[in-house]
C-alpha cells in the first residue's frame, strides 16, 4: 500500500513569531539598533570625559592652593612697608629740625612725602602668578560645567519611550553635542591648565634670582626646557 506523502509545511497554529513582529512601528527596529550603538559609543566617551574632568578638578584644587600660598607671600612686596615708611618720615622730620635748630624756629610746611615703587621683579612675579591662579580657577569652572552638561545630556537621552520616538530625539541631542564641540572644550581646558602651570614656573626663577643667582639660573634653564 502506497504511503501518503507527508506535508512538511508548518501549519498556521504553530508558526513562530519573528523578531520583527515585536515592533509596533516598522521603524522601531531601525531606531532600536541605532539607540543600542549610540549608547555603547556614549558610554565610552562619557566615561572618558568624566575621567578627564575629575583629573582636572583634583589637580586644579591642589595647584590653585599652592599658587595662592605663594601669592599671599609676595603680594605685600607691591605695597610700601609701614615700618619703613614711618622710619623714613621720622628721619626726614629729624633732619629738618636739626637744620632749623640754630634759627630757633620750627620748620614750615610738612616734611617731604614718602614715595614707593615696587621692584620690577615683584611686579613680574605677582603678575605671572595672579594670571596663573586666574586661569586655574577658570579651568576648574570649565571642568565643572563640562560634567554638568554631560549629566544633562545623559538624562535627556535616557528618557522612556518607543524606539521610533527616542531615536530621532537621541540623534538630535547627539548632533547638538557634536556641534558644541565638547571634545574641543575639554582639550581647551587642559591646554589652559598647562599654560597656568608654565606661568607659575616662570615666576620661580624671578623670585629666586635676586637671592641666589645660581639657583635662579638653574630654575630658568629648567623652565626653558619645559617650554
């Protein structure tokens, strides 16, 4: 007796559901793949930005404290010393009184005014270090703002919704971030921090040279090599 041929085609009741049928909107699959790849890319670069900005903040905190300590010790050199000023004025008054003793009269008018001019080295030292301190604080502010912008961006792209809704929003936010040149901003902050450090180093030889020329020359040579 001949055997009836078997029908290998799957019946309608046992048909498997493909992955495409899980998406309500036909474009959901495309945007789902886009979001998945974009999240992987964002995870890498956001971690890199966080590491860079954290390093900037830590270094800037230590560096700014060091520069501020030096500035506090050198700022008084721009102002006249009250003790020296009093001594000079008393010497001038005494000289006038001695010169007028024979006449038996008191000197007319006030004694000559005391003039003070800060040394060139003091002006240069404080100028370099104050600019260095200012730049380091600007770098700290820039790093803080970069971290805040990155957090806002991450909150925006992680909103709930279907892939067809989140995908275009994700793409628009990513494009805005690219237009803002966040990578260039962080690079600029790091470069400005390097300038602040070099300005601080440039002031050290000027500070030491009047006290010991040999040490000042060695420091100047080191700074020149660093530049």
